[in-house]
C-alpha cells in the first residue's frame, strides 16, 4: 500500500481512525490483542504512526507541558532539589500521557520552543521578564512553584516558618557564636559576607524568607546574629559552600552552630570541618534545608528541613492538568533531627 495514511490504514484494517490513533497514542483505550494487531499491520505497511505535527496543528494541542526554569538547564539538572521537582512533575505527566519540555529562563533570546507547550510550570523566580511576559500573554495555563506571581496559582512552602523552626532548635543545642551560610542573598557572583545595610530587605525571594526566619529565631532566643556572620553563596554548589565554610570555621572564636540554607551547602561545610580536624556535632553543630537523599546518607547524618520537592512537582502538575490554576497551595515540611545537631 503506497503512501499509507492514518485514514487509509484504518480503512485497510476495518477499524476507525480513532482506534488506529489510540493504538499509537493511548494504548489503555484498546485491548492488548487489538493493539498488537494494529501495530503489526502498520509495521508491515511501513506506517510509523500519526504525524505529531499535523495532529498538533489539527487539535491545537501538543500534549506537552513546559517547565520554565529560572536557571540554566545544566544547573537545574545537576541541582538535587530541582531534580526531585522535575521527577515529581514527570511522574504525573507520564501517567496522563503527556510529554515534558525544559526551558531555561537564564537566556535572553526568544526561543520558538515557547510556542509548543499546552501549559507552563514556572520554577523559581523568573530572571528573564520578557520571556515571562510572553508566556503569560500566551493565554495558556500557568502554575508557579517556589515563587509568587500576580493572579497565578502557586505551590510553595512557608520558608520563613521552617527556617525559624530549624534555627530555633539548633540554637538551643549550643551556646556560642552563630554563623549562616546563605544562598543567593545578594546580587553578587562572589562568596562574601553581608554588610549591615544589606541585612534587612523586603524581597520575597526564598533565600530572604529563610534568612528572616533565622534572624527572628536568634532574636527570640536573644542570640547575636550580625551581618558579618552571614555569608552569601552565589550558587548552590559544594565548591562555593567550602569557600564560605572555611572562612566561617577558621574564625576565632569559631562558630558553635552553622545554619546552612541548603543541604548541599551543609554537606560542603561538613567536608571542611573534617579537613580542619573538627568533630561534628561536638566541635560544631550543623543544620541544612531541603531534605535531599545525600543528607540522610552523610556521616554524621544531617539535621534538616525536608521539603518534599517531588511532591511539589506532582502537586503543580496535577493542578495544571486539572485546570486549577488560581489556587495558592502551601505544602507541609518536616524537621528531621539527626546526628549533625
């Protein structure tokens, strides 16, 4: 049969066009035996399946959902928190027969890929505001995760509350100096300490909410936490964390407690502590934030806030696919007490 089409194949098999389409795209709609028969005959006749581009043009749908990342693709895929979120989204999309498209919000150029998805999950505070405006003007459903956008549904955690909780607990475990290894507190690519005039900022970014929680816990317990004991780390990486941790742990007197704004930063600090011959938690107590798998496997295991990023992803994907794009959801977290503090 020359020039086999979906229609001609359906006629040849004596079934409807929808049945042939389901054999390729929605196998759960057919019996296993009928689907095997259709695919076998299709292969014999050289028919590879319905044309996805034509189907998209015809239906106005691509069955694809985009995750608009605030960072580069390379960084997001390597970051354990983003990785867990993407995994959670992927689980739901796979269940619903949808595909995933990752878009970087870190580049300034206009990407034609923005026109493909049926909807968008925006992860993190967008850096490219022109791109964000294009996405919002597309009229397609949008959900945000770890950021708040006007009139857009969101999935978040209460970063202030949980930062307060873990700092309040940690500060009760040891007297002495306190230091914070913070993440993206300033607009700087260098590891550096904060200055007094930079300490209080009304910015609603995740890092600022966590810092506010730390400061409030310290104030309630009458513990000093000055700007020069708060480090800004520009990237959530082991390398940058070690630089800040080495500066903090070689002070005299040395901090008794390190409040780390991510588990990855805390793991970097633990590595530096070992290099300096310090014992955790006897010489210094550390806490993290995120609940990544490495935190539990570390030695000693890391006390942290588990924020269940995979569930964030699943919740956002379900909201988007159900059309529930106006609700603002706050997910619960857990304070996981382990040997590091």
